């Protein structure tokens, strides 16, 4: 009875729109078309389920669309590593099927101090074959980093261009049978029915057997108690002109090469936490470069085909709406130091919000998964790891949902 009543309501509400109407009923409704939401929608489609994705924005505009494009497989640990490795295969397959570029670029972590090299040595030992220690000269073969004392080559890491990849995935999915993607459609409320959920959106209603809510840092607006478990953090990024002396040629070489990663990421990525040498790195930074620690500078340089370089990222001030010039200066200073160049020219600046987990006993992975009501799951990936892990997390979630 309930389902019939719901269907009546749906037909009533879904009539007045210049956009295609929402389907009346689907197996899976996904709220949010970022990396997490689309990963779940694609997995559902591959399993033969009917799927609807709704997103409040007109086109990909969330955190995923604002990042630099490094899928950082190798420096994850435990569950996140398993999901990252599974994600890798799926990124490559999806890129081929949907028609966007996934570059097997690898990444090079550059050590400019011997303590950093000791941490990388531990990583290479732990990753048996999936990471290689480099001498300073070998680092130079991959990338301009004149002060490098060594480094680590992480050949499994990938590059995608997130904003265009998301758009292409969404268009590809929306063109498949039994799959719908509705932009400009905000999820508003969720009502439990018997074995299904009525999802109300700004463009009408749909009955879904299961719902995945993947709205990143906005989850608290829909489910306040989930939002309480997350802390939003704004991060600043820059696009710079190629700072390399011979401009074009060197820039092309870097664009075709691996992502360059600075050693301050040793304090961020979970794979390094097992290294006994990490304490020395932290202590040196604490005493000599407290500004880098305070601003959480995690240097990642992703060269673009046009010769520009996307530089990520540092933490924006929490207590002010704008960005911090100091953080931008630190990013530029560290970039110049790594590449051995002068101060790069900034072409554009932006920030994006990611979430970190609020301290929680026993929580040791970036996945905040909840079931606020039967059949509805919220899936939030913290610590800036959604693009790296979501395609590997989605099969696990789908196994538990259907
Ligand atoms: C500076 C920076 C650098 C990063 N670098 C990396 C990296 O190198 N590698 C990596 O793996 N990750 C990285 N990340 C993290 C990664 O980008 C995020 O973890 C990830 O994009 C979050 O994906 P998401 O799908 O959860 O959210 P989003 O991409 O934010 O997507 C959420 C979507 O939900 C929609 N939405 C919100 N509310 C509603 C509603 N009520 N109804 C419908 N739709 C709604 C939004 O419009 C949005 O499109 C970085 C993050 C930042 C900020």
C-alpha cells in the first residue's frame, strides 16, 4: 500500500520540469556525484542494478573536482591500502570504458635530508616491489630536484584530471541503460518505507531500495549526527607557470613524468607511521620549520599538459573566510626549494574543503560509514583519500547493501 501511495505522489511531483523526469523507482539512489558517489553508482551499474545519481550542482563542483589529480596508492595502509589497490584496477578500466585519461605516471617522493631517506627506506622494505629507493642521481633522471639526497619511486600511483574525469564518468553512466544522472537536484529528506526509502529532492521524489549518501563535507546538512564525527578543513592550492629554466621542454618532461611529492607528506600518509625514523623528521621540522607543520604543508606537484603545475596543498585558516597569503608563500617557497628554481609565478589560486575524522577511539581508517536509517548509508572518505580509495570501497559497500 505504502509503495502505491508513494508512486502516486511521485507521478504528481515529477511532472513539471524542462529537465528529464526522475525515474519513479530504482534499486540504488546515490546522493552526490563526486568521486565517492560516482564510484558507488558505477559499481551498482556494473552489477546490473538500476541507479539514479542526484547532485545539487550543475556539473562536478565538489572537492573532487578541485584537486590536483594524484591517486596516491602506495602510501596508504591497511584497509585504505586494500581499497586503493582495488581502486587502481577500476580507475584504469573505467578510464578505458568511459573514455578519459588515466596516466600510469607513478610518483616520486623526494628526500632532501637523510632522515627522510631513512623513512622512505622503511616504506620500500614494507612495500616489497611496489616501491623503489632512488639515489639523488636517479631522482634527477625522473624529475628536476637538484638538492635530492634520494627518493622513492612509487610506480603504482596514477594521475587523473578530476574535474573532466567526473564529468565524463557521469555522462557515460547517464547514457547507459537503467542509469540516470540528475544535476541541479538536491536531496532533501529520506522517509523509510517497507523495504525501500522515499527520497525527496528539489526536483521530485524517487523510491529507492537502497540509498547511498556521498556528499562529502555537506553530510552534516542531511544527517547532523554524522557531521558531528567530521571536521571540515579548507585546503589551499595553486596553479603556477612552469618554474623550470628551459620552460617548454623541461615542462613537457615533467608533465609526462611522475607526480613529485615533497617529504612533508611523510607526516601525513599512513604508510609512513610504522617507520622508526619518522620521529627524527618530525623533530627536525618542529625545531627548524614549525611554519610548515603549523600550515600542514603537504607539497605535491602535478604538472599539466599545458606546462602549468598544480601545487597542493596547505591548510587555510579556520577562523577567517579568505585564504592565507602566508600559506601560499610557504607553498611557493617549498616548490622553489624542491625544484631548485626561483619563485614561481602564480596563475590561479583556489581552495577546497576536505574532512578529517573527529578523534574517535578505534578509528584507524579514513572511512566514516553510517546507517542513519534502514537502507540508507552515508559514505564519507576523510583525510583527502576519496579519489584514491572510493572505487575500491564501493564493491565492499554494495556487497553489504544488496
Ligand atoms: C586540496 C585537496 C587536495 C586533495 N588531493 C587529493 C588527492 O591527491 N588524492 C585523493 O584521493 N584525494 C584528494 N583530496 C580529497 C578528495 O578530493 C576528497 O576526499 C573527495 O573529493 C571527496 O569526495 P566526495 O565524493 O566525498 O565529495 P565531493 O567531491 O565534494 O562531492 C560531493 C557532491 O555532493 C553534492 N551534494 C552536496 N549536498 C548535496 C545534496 N543535498 N543533494 C545532492 N547533492 C549534494 C555536491 O554538489 C558535490 O558534487 C583532496 C582534497 C582537497 C581539498
